[in-house]
């Protein structure tokens, strides 16, 4: 396979047949050795995190595909920590879409003058630009349209899919008495121009708690996959 992109938590390869393969790493985002799904730097390395993330991603993506929600997932190889996916075109240089149920992380850092830690949020959806240099700034629907990153229709499709996917994950966690605080998703277009969920759904891109106790990505995978 040919390496075509090396990311923080995954490497992207292309096979001789032109297929795209993601290789999950043991690196997770955070700062100063503390995990943070909203961080734009690698904060620490956790042995087995790549396979754990892929196991949970496979579980959720298969369920989404069954429900008719479009994703880039084709299949996965847990032992090799790889996932075969549909080629995707990004919006601009990449967007992150966050659905928030509790005021924590960057939301609290930005709006702490008005919000209190852990305050309930009604599935608030926000979009940020993938831009390490500018610390992934949030961007409004109007700005996305004006800058030619998203059309109004594309924005509404992505927002609707984000709510549906987040609610599905939230309910799956709730069955194990786990509360979802927030989740970060990414979207792209397939070769036919259809919008689909890309990247992953794992403990590495969400905050989950049980009885106000944070659950690490590794522990979340163990709970969800073994249950």
C-alpha cells in the first residue's frame, strides 16, 4: 500500500487497486498528557488505542449502515487495525461537526461567562474548521456559505445527519448506563457527490461519563463491545 496522508490518529493508504485504507494509530488527541477529543494536537499514546477505536467504530458504522445512514465504511481488520473505506472528498480542507449535550471542553472555555460546567445542552450542533494553526475555529452557517465551503442544502443535510448519528450513539451508550456529553463527527462526499459520514466513531472522538465519572476511550470500547 502507498501512504498518501499521515494524520494525528490515523494514516491513509491507497492499495494497488485504488482502494482507500485507514490505519488506526495508538496516538490520541489531547494536551500535556491529558486526553481531549477536541484538541488539535497528539497528547499521548495509549497502547491498544488504535484497535480499541476501530472495534467501536466498526460496531457503530455497521449499525449506521443497517439504518440507511450513509458512511464511508466498507469493512475492517481489527488485528491489523485497518479499515477499508469509500474514497471521500472533504469540504474545504476539512470540517469537524460537534453535537453537544453538556457544556464541557472548548464550549465551556469559549462561553464560560454564560454557561456553567456540565450544564445541559439540547444537542447543540457546531461546526469548526480543521485548521491547526488557528486552533480549529468555530464557523457559522453564513460564513460557510459565503466562503464557498458548504451550500445551504449541504449544511442542513450535515446538521440533520449529525443529530441522527449522535442520538443513535447516545441511546446505545444509555443502554449501558453511560451518558454522552459530546461527540465530534466528520463528513465528506462519495465519488457520486453524496454526503456521508467519514473518519470514525470511537471513544477518541467523544466524551462519555458514568455517574459523573469520565470513561476513557479504552474502557468505553471494553464496555460497549463486550456488552
